[in-house]
């Protein structure tokens, strides 16, 4: 089980990695890793919202992890307690960042690692970085400012 603090630390560690990947013009890999960054942040927020020592919190009788096992951002949004921020249309700049970012990662977005043709070029990847972590209304900065993780 990974603690909420560990998930926050992973978020920042992976942001550093994404910055290096962008510098090296590794657009597709940077974009892929940004999906995981959002996942870490939402799971860290879930730990705080649900007062859990770690994520995921549930194991079945066979020892397999069952609780909250998902990569889908909409499900994680609800579990994280952040639905009040981004669960409905809003004029808040952070909502635009959320909706634009998550639209690039539909459904089972982790499957993008198997795609031959990438939709992530320099402009798209840098824009996603701004929406995720690199401006005052970014998703990560909003979670931080609102003390939700």
C-alpha cells in the first residue's frame, strides 16, 4: 500500500522526469507519463479525502488488491473527493485545465502505449504540461492550493 505522502512525492518526482523528457523532445513518453502523474495526484487526494493510510486500501481473501483499482480519471475524480472542483462545467480556469487535459486521455488511456501513431507532438505535450502542473491554475497547483491532498 502506498501512502498519500508517497503518492505526492511520486507526483513531483515524475514531474521532474517529464520536464527532462520534454527537454529531450520525447513528446509521446512525456505525455504518457503525465497521465500517471494525474493518477498519482488523484490517488493522493483520495487518501486525504477518505482518511486512508494508503492507496489502494482493500485486499480480497486471496490477497489481491481490489479497492479503487482503476486508471480512469473520472472514477478517480469521484473517489478523490475532487468532484466538487471538476465534476461539473465551471468557468474556473482550473476546470478548463482539467477538462482539456483529461479529454486527451479517454477511457483506458494506458493503452496508448500500444499505439503506433501518436497524437502528442511538441505543442500538444507542452500545453498538457501547463494544464497539469505548470501554471497557477494547473490541476496539481489547484489540488495543492486547496489543500486537497
